[in-house]
């Protein structure tokens, strides 16, 4: 990743859609970035041509696993990718605080974008990215990959066909055992890493290992906690099934009942999103393993006639008086990649199954849950103005950006 410096009006470098093969680059080679590299590299009509990461060791390891590693450029500066007119599309799989910025720069450079979840670090960023995507006319796929999965689509279709009767409640459950991270002392960044550029828009803070690979999720400056890391999948599925957008009010709380370490974000959250005729409840426990619920992270829809459960093992329905039956398979990451590539080749954002406008809503709901947890009060939200009914909540809709790392102007 790199700092600011490349700014061009939207459309200035717009390129024709690739017709046969997509030349793709991956920015960020951590857990999700490796998955992107594998999936795009496996597609018969796609070539991975560049990898970007500030960690040279991690970047080189991912490149070594490519089908044609000698044809893959390595760089620690995402601008080098954006300035290459031969590159059609970009994956953004960096820490959360870089998602919107790099996606905006990529759109300005005329690239199609697959941006990981959450697409933004705060509500205002997401709204800006949604506007930029519409203005650019480019494909912007969001990392809530369940929407591109045929099995989950089958489960949602079953629900929306009315088999459960009226559905008044969906519970999005994120329960898993995430071990404590301890307390890491200040130390020197890894050799060869420009830590200041990694911080980017975030405030300057001395390097610690807990603020580095993966554990950055648990610090407000870089991540959104596990509601934005994992819970967003369940919130998105619940919202999809209920066929709802932004909530009118948000209540709940969150905090640390388990961790006593460097974590800043909650290990426990109970958030209720209110709509006119239904509720969406998010329940997070990072101190209980999957078997407790009888399934892994998932969503339960409660209707008059029964319930639908969605998890990684598929979609299962239990109607009143009947045995549980499977109505769909689980989520498949590669299907979302396939859908993105098809849309890019057709230069048609309308083909996307996980479009950015849906991703922005689900990401914003994660931010809303965190805001309620942080300020300790219920909120009402106006989807037209994008504002809450409390100044302290509106202050958390955005962030201060370090000089030189401001978002590019639309």
C-alpha cells in the first residue's frame, strides 16, 4: 500500500472492458488476499499480473504459489498497479482503514474493483465509495460473497417465496472462540516494511506486533472489530433474507467480558436493528466455540410456519411438525469471483450479485453497531440525510485523515 499522490478525474483513464481475458492485480496478501490470489489465478480467463503488499516476505510467498509466478509483478506501492493501463481490475484486501481509499484511487484509474468487507472504515467512506462507483460506471463487487453463492441464493429464495409465512425476526449469530492476544510491547517494524505508509490515514502510533498482521482488526484506528470482520456476513445474509435496507433505529450494547489484553473492540455484542415490521438482531460471542449453537456462524430466520438456518454447512429449514431439511448449500467464495469476472468482461455492473450499494448498507450497519456500543445509547438513523439523532454518533460517522492520506476528491 502507499500514500496519496495519484489523483485524476473520474473517467479520465477509463478503458474498454476486456473481452476474453481479465488482467487482475491483488492489493493486500494477508488471509483474504491469499484467497483472492488463489481464486483469480484459478479462473481460466484471468491472469494475476501483480501483487502489492508492504510486507515483502508475505508478498513473495503468495507470488510463489501462482501458476505463472514469473509473470507476476511484485510491488509495495499500489499506485504502480493503478498507473498500468494494461491492468483491468483490482482486489482490495488490505486492512479496513485502507479499503475505501484504494478503491477510490482504482476507480479513478479506470479499474474495476473487488473490495473486501467491510468496504469502508466508517459510514461516510462507504457513502463516498457508492457515489464514486456509480459515477465511474465500473464494476465494484463487495466481499460479502454469500450473495454470489448458489446454495445461499436457494435458501433465501425459499424464504422469500413465503414457505415460512411471515418472518418477523432474523438473528445474525457470530459465535466463535477467538483467543486473547496478550499485551505486545512497542518494537521495531519488520525489516523492509514502511510502517508509516501502512498506517496511512490512521494516527501515528508506535509499532507493536498486535497492531500488525490480522490483529489490527481489534484496534479502532484500523479495523471494525469482529462485527465488521466476520459478523458482516451474517448481517448481510439476514438483511438480504428480510429484504430490508437501512434500519430506522439501533439499540444494544457491546464490550469486553472475556479479553483483558490489547483488544480495543468488543468480544461481546447484542445489537437490535429495528424496521417497520421486523427486527434484525446481531449476537456476537467470541468466547464460545461453534458446537454450542449446533452450527457455525449463521443466521436464523423465524417465521410463523417455522425457521430457516443458514451456516457454512448450508441452509436448513425446520417447519412446524416436520423434520429438518436442507434447501441449499453453503457459501462459496469462488462463485463471487466468477460473477465479478463475468461482469468485468461484459463491462456491466448490473450483473454483479454482491454490488457495492448492498455492501455499503451492510458495512454501515456494522459501523452502527459499533457506534451504539461505543457511546452507550440507542440511536435513530435517517437514511436520506445519513445522520443520527445524536452529535456524538455523527462524530463517529467519519474520521480525521492524516495529511497526505486524505480520500481522493470525487
